[in-house]
C-alpha cells in the first residue's frame, strides 16, 4: 500500500492530467483505475491505482480516503 497526497497528478490513457483529490468519492466506495501514469515526471512506467474510503462503522468515520 502506498499513500499519496491529494495534489498528486495522474492520467489515464490519452486523457489530461488531474489531481487525485478531484476524483468524485464517497465514504464506503472503492475505485480502480488500470494502467495510469501517476506523475507528470518522465521515467516512470504505468501503475494500477486503487482508491478506497472506509464506510462509517460503529459511529466512526474516516476523515479522508
């Protein structure tokens, strides 16, 4: 598992770069982005990105995904 800051940019194939914190996300949801570029810096290969935000459990909710 690797945590990234929300302002880290990523890009799907042939799409413009966007920040991780621009992904529409709700508590209790999971997203999967296959074969993305994680940063705008050259020299890195493609990665799979999984985003998860735990749901509310026993009255407690995580502040962020």
